[in-house]
């Protein structure tokens, strides 16, 4: 019995020794297979880097194969992205105005590899192209209007800011030879904020106008009453 048990243990050890290299090979194959397949999610494209060099063609959404240990796939979102920024500038009548602007835009998937190579990730695009465009455009347009006109002519202000932002972005992209890398969908002015002194002046002006209107109405009432009394005396 002891000999049989010992013989079985020896055979099991030999079998384990033979299977160990096979298991190692299987594990290595699984790891290599995992490095060959990559999935690009919906609403994104994949930018391929081969030994650090960006490839010209972006991968569309879906399942793709890549060279293990040689290629890296970086996702770039092509969905609409909203970039919010606040810009402070002086109006034409030298009032300090803080303007909150939300710019909605999307990256062009076909040019995404060149965009990544010459600018960077979507976060880098927002920080180095979109936000500076908002800042400069708001300052330039705000200087053309008085503080009161910024409120009463809001739509015209918005259109000019959007045109200025698009022009700034197109110029920047052209300088980097990636014109059309992103498109502006909409520009929204979410808020105008003025200094406390200006707000107090507006309140005083509105109050004075209300008091003047009240005095005018009171005068008209008295005149009407006097005319009615005079007509009654004549009768």
C-alpha cells in the first residue's frame, strides 16, 4: 500500500511538472490576446499611437485589433461638449462686466489624430483653444456696447460673441494646420454681472423714473379735476 501511494504521488508530481509550462503558455497567450483586441466606445474615436508615433487614421467605434506592446489606443470624444467660462471686461462706458458664457462644440473625428498630435486630449483642447477664445471674444465685444446695451441688446451681443469665438478658433486651428478640427454648435450668455456701484445707479435711475411718472400722473389727475370743476362752474 505504501509503495502504491508513493508511486501515485510521484506520478502526480510528474504530471504537474509537465502541465506547469503548458499553463504558463496559456496564460501568456491570454495576456497577448487581451493586448490585441481593443474596443472603441460609442461617441468616440480611437487615436492610435505606434511606438509613440500618432497614426493618421482614427479607429471608429467598435471592436479592433492592435499590435500588442507596440500600439496604444487613446479615446477621443466626438460628442457635444459644453465649455463654461467667465470673462471680466470693461464696457464702452467703462463699467466692469463679468459675463458667463457657455460654448457647445464637438471634435471632428476624422481629424482627431492630428488634433491629438498638435494640441492634445479634449481637455487640452478646451483649456488651450476654446476657453482663450471665449475670454478674448467677450472682452472685444463687450468694449463695443454700454452696460445698458449689453442687457437690452442681448441677442446682438450673443451673435457678435459667437462670431468672434468662431473666428478666433478657426485662426488658431489654421495656424496649427488642423482647420475644421472642431465645430461650434452654440454660444449662450448665461449671465451678466455688474459692479455694485452700477447696480445702485440703475436702481436709483429706475426709482427716479417711477417717481417722475407718479408725479406726472398726479399732475394730470389734478388738472383733470380742475378742468372738471371749471366746467361745472360754467354750467
